[in-house]
C-alpha cells in the first residue's frame, strides 16, 4: 500500500495536498460556529447526486413532466425516497445559508482582505434561491405552475427591458413547454455550473485568507484535523438525519395535481423562503404602479446594502450597523412569513386558499389512483378531464349549484347560503363578473320574482356611469337560496321514497323552492291522496320507489336490483295500476298526453343527459319547466360535459379497491 501511495504522490503530490487541507491553522481552535460552510458544501453535494439520479427518470416536456415525476414518486424503486431527499434538502439549504451569512457578518469575516470571498458567498446565496425557484416548476403541477407564473410576472416590472426579459425567461408570451425546458436547462445545467465555479473560487479564497478568528480568542490555535473535521462531520450527519426524519415522516415530497393552465389555482404560493416577499407585495403601499418598489427597487436596495457591508464594516460602528441590519432583515422576513402563514389560515381569503389546497390534494390523489389503475395513454391531465368524479363535481358547482345542492353543498364541499340568508358581494371583481351584463347572471336568478327589485337597482346603477359605480353595486345584497332539489343520491330507492312523502316534496330538499310545489303532483296526488294512505298503501309506495330506482341501473344498486326482481315487478304493477302513476306520466312507451316527466329509464345516464340538455322537451316539462336552462340546446355545455355530470350524479366512475387504497 505504501509503495502505491508513494507512486501516486510522486505523480500527483497528493500527500502535500492532503496535509495542506487537513492541517490548516484555526486561530482559537475548532468551534461549532464554523460548521455552516461545510454543511452547505455537503448539502450541495447531496443535491448534485440526487439531482443526477432524478434526471435519469425525468422528462422535460409539458406533456410528460408530471407523468415522469409521478413515475419516479410511485413506480421507481426508491424514487419517492430519492425525490424526498432532494426536495427536503433544498428546503433546509436557505436556513444553512442564512446561518452561514450571520456567522460571517457577526465574526466580521467580510472585512479586508476577504471582501471578494464575501461577495462570492452572497452570489452563492442568490444562486441557491434561483435553483429553488427554477426547480419549483419542474414537477409541472398546479402549485408549481401558478406560483412560478406569479413570480415570473414580476420580471415584467424591470425598467426598460422587463417585457422582453420575461419573454426570454418563459420562452414566449405564454407559459408552456418552452418555459419548462428553459427552467430545466437553468436548474440542471447553467445554475449548477455557475455554482461549482463559485464554490471553487469561494474555497480557494477561504484557504488563501484563512479563518477569521472569533472574538474573544480563548483557546490556543489548532489544526483543522481532527477537532474541526469531527465537528463538521457531526453537523453534516445531523443535517442528514433531520432531512431523513422529515422525508420518512412525509413519505417523500408532495406531488400536486397536473398543471392546468385553464384552471387558476387559488392556493398558489411560493416556497416558504419566498413567502416574505409574497406578503411584502401585499402591503397597501405597493398596490398598482407602486408594485415595482416592492418587487424590484427595495429588494435590490437590500441586496446592494448586503454587498456594501465590507465597506460599511470598516469602522466599529459600521460593523455594529451591519449586524443590526442583518437581524432587522431576518426579523422582518420572519414576521412577514408568519403573517403570510396566518392569513392563509385565518385571513379574509383563508376559505378560498384552504379550498384550493383541499381541491389540489383531492385531485392529486385521484389522478394518482387513475394512473395506477389505467395507466396514462396521453397525459395525466386528460385523465382528470375525463374523470366524472373530478369534472362532474366541478361542472355541477359551476353550472348547477346556483339552484341545486349536493348534500347541502356545491358538489365540491363548499357550503352555500341556506334558504332565506343574504350573501353580500365582497369585491368589485365579483360584482363586475356577475352584473356587467345580463348574460353574466344565471338565467334562473333573473327569473326569480324575489330578485326583480335587486336587478332593477343594479341595472339603474350600471346605466349611471358614476365614479362610485362599483362601490355602490358591491354593497347590494342578493338573496342566494336553494331553489331546486338536492341531488345527493339522486334516483336511489331512498331518494325516490322520500320524494313521495308530501312534506318532503314541498321542502327545500326537493321542490319547495320551485313552482312544482303548487303543481298537480303535490295538490292532487301527494297532499290529497298519499296523506291519507294506510300502512299497506304506503308499502306500495316503497315498491314503486324500488321499481323506479331500478330504471336508473345505478352501479351502487346492482346487487340489490338483481336480488329484488320480484319486488321490482310488483312495484311496476303498482305504478301502472293500483297507484295510477301512468295517468300523468309515460312509462314503458311514449304518451303524448302525459303531464309529467317520462319515467321510462328514470335516473339512467341517458335520461339525465336528455333532461339536462333540454328540460323543456315534451318528455319532461314542455309547458311548466321552472327556470332550468336547456344546457345542451343553448350550447351552454357540451354533450361530453353533460355526460360527466350524469356519471358523477350516478356514482358511475372508477374507485380503487380497499386493497389498492391500502397499498
């Protein structure tokens, strides 16, 4: 072994290099405060190694990026661990950088002749932040896409060259494939290359000038080996242990739902170490034209001040000033970060933010389950777009929840005002989108008698082009109440049986908010006859509910329908003869004289689609349709979207088995 080392040393001088590295003099001996530079070098090494392996499975394409990250996360052996280490190490690096910066400033390690090395360190800090920003987009999920879009929009504020600079960064005028490829090139190539050069220069200058001794110097000088090496190794291991604990606790790094440029994300936020700037820009002073001060000028002044510290610190008072400024900056950033976090939980827009987080988590879990079960033929986003459970609920909330409810909410879990309560318009934007034209208002709302006065007031104010137009209209209170049936469990046995109860029929759950509460179904049948039914007659209604529900062929009732054939036949007999439903409804064959909706295939996919497309069709309500728009005839919704709503209402969509969920 000695001869081998001698041979190697003769050709490389390895012994002298090792001796120079390990036996560097440390004034005052080893200290724990000197470990931050080594921990940073270690974490950067971890990032390079994990980044290279992630690169092997990643595809930098807007059509494949999310899919490749999903593969790494959920299919590749150990991929979740690899990605988790890369992600969480990146989260800790800004903390280590700030600790290192504080140690340098407090110890005065920026003073002559170490100014250039200090500036190298500041550049390293900015490069690490740039790496974090560019890496945020690479998973191509909703959170990263919209947060990056918000951040890069600030480039447009740069004086003179802002718009052109923004186009260069994002690869055009729209965020898409070229944005991703540019960010990947920066994240995996350009920035790491610059980082390596700066680290080499930083270490060279550090070795050239040595360690700045911390005051007071209580201990004797010592060599780097073994005491400081030991402290550095312990610190690096401690950082790695903390990272691994977080990785295993969180099972890697979260992957949100696929980026959808057509679906704005209300919970878009930058990573925690940029939250202070996000909150800073929300201060009233930076509204409108003053935004450039919060986004460009003040941050630029702050960075400039940090760069000038070597000159300011030449005097004792200047050094004290530098230390004070660092703590002011950190304290201010910490306070703004705390406020941002608090506002997301308790602020006026917290409900919107939390709903966005919940929706993203729900969509991410859903698309992951769909990808695992079906694979991804085109894109992951198309899996969500074609998924009734995801899109049906979303379309219901957008187009149906102004009148209907789904278990009391809008289909997405948002509780809506109860009947008779008043919902106040809170913002000018909300007001304008709703009242700027009659087309922007739901036709059902315009048709309500209770809304006539409010609409006339709005229209008169809109006609007056006054300075305070929006403020006046924004104060108007609108009555937002359920005016059509709650469609949770629609066409199930229980839903139909409850419908046939006189009191339920005229309640808000069914037709209490419609003109049908005064129709023949209630007056002539439910109120006049059913209220007087004896127990055996009510059992006939039970059988009719079973028979009608069987028409729907609901996936949730397949087994019950198969075992209840006799009861279904009995219910059909009651429907046609004993109860006489066919006196007003068609069933089994067309009846041009029927007054009520055709019950053939009631609640089936085709029945729902036909009804939503045109509720005023002769099969349904040709003369007494109560305000429901013809979504298909008027081309409000495509056939595909109506089908998604129908499948969602019927529960006709893929659900993973219990075993798959556990896995």
